[in-house]
C-alpha cells in the first residue's frame, strides 16, 4: 500500500512538472503576443515609434560592433580590462522593445 502511494505521488509530481512547464511556455508566448500588440499600438499612436525603435536598435548594434572590434584587439591585457568593464549581457529584441515601450508609456502618462 505504501509503495502504491509513493508511486502515485511520484506520478502526480511528474504530471505537475509537465503542467508547470507547459504553463511557463504559454506565459512566455502570451508575453510576446502582448509586446507585439503594444508595439503595434504605439506605432498607430505615435508616428515616431519606428524611428524610436530603429534608433535604439542602432545603438545596440553600434555597441556590439565596438565590442567586437575591442575583442579582436591584439593587446591581451587591454581585452581583459574591457571584458571586466563590459559585463552586461546581450539583450534580446523583446527585452529592448519592453524597455522602449515602458519608456514610451511613462512619457505618454506624463504628457496627460
């Protein structure tokens, strides 16, 4: 009887883990859909939104270009110093857009 209960509990835990993983995936998908809808709304409400996005992405690209050039430097000591100074992880497009949209909403709320 105890073995059966232990097996049943183990099965329940496995099912819960599967359901949690599925729910986490769905949450990520909903967050991406929300961000997409927010971006579309910002685009409709603000004709400068595409320029805002492009400028932010250009800054990130420029930063990556500089980082690559610095890493291809011949001076190993210089590379180590730069690596210690620049420990920011690379942002995903979603992360960049979330920050842009958050800033856009803050500015919009202050104008009202």
